[in-house]
C-alpha cells in the first residue's frame, strides 16, 4: 500500500507549483491543501516540523521538507521507494 502524499501549498508559489508538477508528471496522486489564508495551520506546521518554507510536503505522517527536498529524493531515485514503504 502506498503512503498518502499531502502538499500544503500557496496558489501562486513557484515551489508549490513545482512540487505539484513533479508529482503530476510522475502520475503520483496527492492531496493539495491550500494554506494561503490559513496562518494558524501554517504556524502549526512550522512548529511541528521545524520547516519554514512553502510548500510542506508530507509522505505519510512525515514531513520531508519542501520542493527541493522532494526533487532531490526523485533525482536520487528514492521517492518511489519512500512512497511504497510501509
């Protein structure tokens, strides 16, 4: 069973759009949660993850960081394995 991917994004953020494009091109499903007008959720995510840039990328219950972290996992060939791990 694949882990669920959640992206916490802003609508006009190039890094948010880059993360969505990468996953779309790979055919990887994800849930996009717009936090542009939800400062409380953004602050909560920052406090819980110690990640301070947009987007927040979660694979399962783990925040892997942002777009650059997602891209790095993909370039190393580790993204699919991480999604497929139980």
